[in-house]
C-alpha cells in the first residue's frame, strides 16, 4: 500500500494507505482501496483506525470499484475523511478511537459526487474537503460541470447547505479553510480568498479574486492556513524554488525563496 495523505495532531500521525497501480510521479493514481491508519508521531507502529479499512467506490463490501481518491482533514478535536464513494467519515483524533460515517444512511453532500481520480499530489480532482472555523466545506466540480460549487456543514458533516460558487478562473487544485471561517481555493491561475466566513453567507460567498502577490505561471498546487492570519502556498512550478506566505488572512502573499 502507498501513503496518499498524511496529517498530524496532538502527538498522533494519521495516514491514508491505498492500494494503487500507478507508477513514478503517478504514485497516487488508479487507487481502488483505502484505509486509515494512525501512529504516535514519534514512533513507527501503525494501527488501522477502527471502521476505516477497505473503503472503496463499490456499494458491495470488499469489492474494489472504480479508481478514486480520498482526503484526510484533522482539527484539534476531530478528524474527517472524504471517502472514495463521496461519504464523509468522522471520529476523535485520539489513539484507538473508532470513526464512522457522518450520516448514518451514508449520503454525500447534495450535488457532490465521488472525489474522482487523484491529482499528481494525491488530492482528489472532483471533490475536495476542508475544515473552516467551526464547520466543514466541500468544493464539488460535479455539481455543475465547469463550476466550483461549495457546500457547508456546521454539524460535522451530518447536514449540508449550499455556499455558492468559487470564482471560475483556473482549475481547482487545493481547498483550505481558515480558523476565522474564510475559504481559500488554489487554482492553476492563482489563489481565491472568500471575504466572509462560509457559515455566515447562506446566499453565497463573495471573493477576493485579484489577490496581491498570488499570480505565478501555472498557479498553485497547494494552499493552507496555519492560523487565521498566516498561511502558505506552494507553486505548481517547483522549479521556482520558492513558497509563498500570507500574514493577513490571504489577501496578500509574499514569495519566500527556498535555498
């Protein structure tokens, strides 16, 4: 199995292990079965998280189904997994704790399909998950082809409400949420940052689309916030040998060369 996603919190590491047949740079391609494991961050003894093994796109347990991807998101108290069939699983971020579907009947957010094939870095290409403030946000490209539909949940993924659309320019490559509630989308054109928190905008978010300092050839492959004000972005063109930082909640980004 291959590790396609990895997150740490509270002295624990959580990793998504997948059975894949992709090779080389496509190490996360054609994955058909996913399991969640955890280990102490200072050790190397990995154990499966109860209830989180052998996840596939097939409705028949044990059947691999179509190739897909999965995405792991951790907060200080809970973890979430966007499974290959589109369902969201959730559980405490403590050693040995079981996770289970956020919705007992097992249904993904309205309008959102399966995560779809993995991008080169393992992030799903059709549906992405992020934690933002007290809630969760999903970006779904399958709701309306060619548009970036957003759905928001304030109850750990049990119910979802529409949160409008992200700006249309560029292909979405990464989704992130700020502890203050803002939503950030990295694209092949740049970085889009919402002006308001997802849970406070029932009729759709408004956006900063001309973000200062966030215009580089090929756009960005990753964006993430570490605090409400500070975040980091990685350019798609790694030959630039730099990362970008924000210190004002994503409105301005500054290049930082990697020596």
